[in-house]
C-alpha cells in the first residue's frame, strides 16, 4: 500500500477538529517547503568557490586585527 493510500485511510477516521489541524499542518508544510534549501551540493563548485575567495577572506580577517588588538589592550588596562 502506498503512502498516499495509507494516509487516505487514516484521514477517513479523523474527526472535524483533527481534520482542521491536519489542514493547517499541510499548509505549514507547503509554506516551509518554499524556503527549504536543496541539500544537493556540487563539491567541485564548492571547492572552486573556496579557492576563489579564501585569499580575500584572509585579507578581510587580517585587515581589522590591529584595531582589534588595540581594543583588547584598552580593555586589559586598569583605570
């Protein structure tokens, strides 16, 4: 028996309140599915992007380090 057939059988036994709950849940599932990100990853593409942007990421990270160290030193200096 297919899932759809099993569900149809189960639905026949639900009362009105349970049917309303089920209807709301189905609406939620449809809404949520619009925002789900596909779980299929292209590893070659991910590696290519990593290679492309890793140098830039390191530069951005190191760019603010001097200001960060100055801030840490100020916090450690007693008043």
